[in-house]
C-alpha cells in the first residue's frame, strides 16, 4: 500500500479527527470498501458498507424512497444522496459515501449512457453529489468510479 494513496491519506485524516465512515455502493460492487480496507488499521474509522445493487436493497437497507427511484432513477443525484444519508444513518457513521452508475456493457440509454455515474457524500449539513461519464469497459468504469469516490471524500476532508 502506497502511503500516498487516497485511501491511506483518507485514513490518516479520519483517524486524526476521530471520524467514522460508511459506504453505500451499487455499480462498484464493494470496490470502494475493498480499497479502504486495504489500509492497515482501517477498522478504527471504517464501520462498514452496504452493496445495494438492486433497487429493493437500496430501499430496504438504505432508506431510498420508491418515489425517488421512480421519478429520478437509480443513477441520479437524488438517489445517491439518499444512499449516502441512508448508510450514514444505518451504520451511525459521521460520513456516508455512495455511488451508483451504469457499468455496462448494456443498460445505457441516450440520457444515461454506459459510464454514467453519480457519486454522493453525506455529511451533516454538507451533502453533495457529482456526476461523471466514464469511458471504457465495465472494469474501467468501476475503477474510475471508485477513484472518484475516494477523491471526493479526500477533497471534503482536506477542506477541514
């Protein structure tokens, strides 16, 4: 593990500040949690994650509202924000991060092509989300999405 990797730096900041983290992942299938737990000592700040691939799981485990899914879709700003808040609440974490996207090769539409991804961060009073459209195959979309989740988290923590 590179001691300058995002997951390592995130771990240092979370440990120094006594903050906890939980993840809600759809298209990445646990890749974000995997990267976070590659850091020795991550049990000090990482409470766990929920891989909510199916919409029913997003609703039952993360509290995403059916109305949100019907109106905006599983891959939307509204859904990832509800996922981030939901995992934060479910695991009683200080910070919740979430990702939902279309990894491909199928499933894309004109409005939401393969690679279309939303990432959400849930922190008391500071929720935010970003949208990306990644190039490449399924694995590339998953890896780029996981990297963007970690970058968003790091950027939030680096601001203090």
